[in-house]
């Protein structure tokens, strides 16, 4: 995106969010901006690393239990997915679901989304594929499928919910509850609490793909927001915070330095972090209790043998 094209009377949201985050006493950048075209590619690459267990574990759970999940979801559903990415897990669900009325993948990475949707439509001719380019953290309108549907089934895999602070996750769950109504269900993937060494290895892969994914955010800011971050003067850091049950992922300034974004100059101390992402780890019961505050009841859940990852079906 060209910023001059998206600048109206106010600043473009990306620029606004970056300037705001870097002006905080503890500098932050919103993790949703990690997923441009290059970032989405790098994330897919992370999923293939030896150390990053969540995707492969969730896939294994989906492969093993998709039929049981499909029975929970029921017939005639409009399947909506938040943060669909490459929709790999969704295809397992679509295969088990016996032609849902429509599939609505929602993602902010437009190119990636439209490519994936075209491929899916060819593979699932009896399901209407209705991609929506949107940021699912802010309200958006669901498309109307040509055929009637009986209920909305929301699929939110990948433990994306882990990126949200408890407060933001609560807002999201409330929005989901409002969208779903009394007939709706939520099938959600969550990463579970486990040995710290396993967690930290997953976010510090030896090949350095996660580091590149994280640094890609600064490269993107340089490119799109007229900034001048010295990419080799920031390093990737990913540490588990056992009190908050979350991975804290940041870019650490390797020396005292400045960077300008769109004419605004920011100072960085040596060792100062820019927080780029949280990844919260839950327990099944802990998450169910949390979701209950927003009217969700846990109907069924599935996990792997090691108990690394959980897929939960919650209903209103
Ligand atoms: C896509 C949010 C699930 O938190 O594990 C992976 C993102 N960041 N490695 C996660 C991520 C660094 C990932 N989620």
C-alpha cells in the first residue's frame, strides 16, 4: 500500500498505530502488522520448522477428530474463519463437513486471501467461498450467501487468540458472541501451558525464521512508512513470562540509536525492547472459565497425546 494514497485528512491506520506504539514509555508495535505478503510467507515457513510445534500439533488433532468436530458444528452452517491465512486446517474441516452453505475466510493479507480463496472455490464447488478482507478485531459486515444457512459456525484456529491480552481477548469473545447469536458455535484452537524450554525453543528456531519474521515488521515500516530503522541493529527476543503465562516477543535495540518514521524521530536505548507480540498459553479449563463470562459453554474439546494444544467447541 502506498501511504499517500491512503492518507486522507487523517493518517493511515498503520502509520498512526506505529507512531502511537513507538511513543509509549514501553514501546510496542501491533502484531497484526507482521502479516504482510512477506510476513505471511515467513509465518508459513515458521510452521515448517522443527521447533514450532503448534501448527503441526493442531493439524494432527484436526486430522484425527474432524468428523467429531463436524458433528458438533452440524449441517447447513455458514463457516466463518478469522485470520484464515492459507486455510490448510480449514480444508480438513471442509472435507468433514459435507458441503457447508458458505465458507467466509476473513484476513487482512489481501493477496494471500484472494489466492487461497480462488484455489478453495475450485476444490469445493458446492460451497460458496466468500472472502472478506478485514481486520476481525474491529466490526465488519458478514456477506450474505446465495443459499440459506441455519447458523454461523466460527472457526478460529492457530491459537491466534493467544496474541491478545486478556482484556482484548474478552472484547473479541464478546464481539464473537454478538455475531454468533444463540444458535452459533465457536471452534477455537488454543496453545496450552507446557515446559518453558519447549515454548522458548518454538519461538527461537535455530534456522532464524522467527527472527526474520519479527524483523520483517521493521523492514515493512521502512518500506511503507518512510522510516529508516537499521535492520541489523535490532535483534529478535522471545522469552516466556510464567506469571502471565505468555511468550513475550520483541525486537531489542543493539545500541543507543535513533530511527525516524514519517519525519518523527524516536530514541532507543541500548538493550531497549520494542514489544511486537504476546502469545498467551492457556489451560482448557482456564479458557472455558474465561469464555463463560461471555456466555460460552464448553461442549467438547480435543487435544493431542502430549497435551500441547487444544481445540475447543464452545456454544452460546
Ligand atoms: C499465529 C499467533 C499463533 O503466537 O504462536 C509464531 C505467531 N509468532 N512465531 C504464535 C508466531 C512467532 C503465532 N500465532
